[in-house]
C-alpha cells in the first residue's frame, strides 16, 4: 500500500511550503491587477501560479515577458470558452480527472501538514537514537553482468589497469548504479542479498573481487572503497528524511483506515464478480 499514493504528493507539499516566492510575486500583492484583457482582470496571483507551473525557468524570465505570456493564455482561454470547449465531453472528462487528483493531493497534504511538525520529527529522531545499534558499513562499487564468463572478462580487464567506474558505466546491467560508476554507497550487511554481502564484507578497502560473485540478479564484480562503523547523522541533517518517512507513514495509515471502513466490490475485466481476497 505504500505506493498507492505516489511520492508526488510529498513532493507537492514540499514545493508548496518550501518554494521561495519571487519579490515580484509577493503575497501582499497577489490581488494586484496586472492586465485587463477584453474586460477580464488578470491578477498577479495568476501570473505566480503560471510561473510555478513552468518551473525554474520562469524565475529567469523578466516580468514583462511573463506578463505577455499570461495575456496570451488569457486570450486563448477566452476564445476556447467562446467556442464552448468547456462543454466538450473529452474536456469535461479530463477536468474531472484533474479535479480528482487535486482534491486527493490536497486532502493528503492537509493530513500531513498537521502531523509533520518539528516536535514530531524530533521525537522520531530521539527514538532512532535510542534504538540505534552501531554496525559496520561498507561502501562498494559493483558491475553486474549476466554470465560468469562476462564477469571473469571484466576482472581480467581490471587486472590490466582498466578503470572500474568506467567499466561499470559501459558494461553493468545495473544501469542505476552504473551511471555513477557502480557506486552503491554505504550499506550494512543486512541491506544486501547474502551472497553479495558476504563477499563485500570479507574484502579490504581498495580490493576487487578475485572471482565473480553469483546472486539472484546475476554475476557481480565488486570493488570495496571503504569500511566504517555506522553513526547517527546530526538532527538537522536527518530532518528531511524523517519528514519524508512520517509523510509516507501518514499516507499509508490514511489509506488503510479508509479501506477498513469501506465496502468494496471487485470485478474482472469482463465485468464478472471477482472472488473477494481473504481478510488479513
């Protein structure tokens, strides 16, 4: 259920609360009329909304340029209304979808806003400190391939002086870490599949695995960069991650509470009733 509501809603909350307002769009000037288009007033708040939708590039645009863009939008909107586009069935259906998304996001943001306080974040942090058990961490890189033969070929290339990070970028099928030269960051033994963890934690910093390491994902060539004992980050550094975790927990709880109270009937793609899942 964690993924039922995308992280997008958390991001939207962060944008709404964290975006620095441009001096031109100051809150106390939001009702200022910046243009009148065929009798309709265009207010500064509309320009600010449009600038937020456009993203960071809008912050670089001069006020006069943004004003003309907003005027153009108003002209097209008025023409569309005159052409009764708001009555078009496809437009109405699209508007209902957008409305549902906005209302859903606003509801979740309301729930999160009241719960993600400095006190709540500090309480989570203090609890984490209390429960923290130091554990060894390894920072490693890896190159993941499909066959043992391919892994042995890479080990041979590394032995001849090839750069590990460059080979990871071009040869690893783990494209996520491959883009960063195979870097997996720091991890504890329980964070990785057993075969990979056992090999990595048995190696010394600077060492490359002498033989391919097989796991359920394929064959790994591993390079250990560093070892350290895990520590708790300072409160200020940990705050964003804790706030995100609280937000995820709230979203999950809201959804699960609603599901517990709801009466839900499910149907197959052909419209026939679906067998109800067993209650947990």
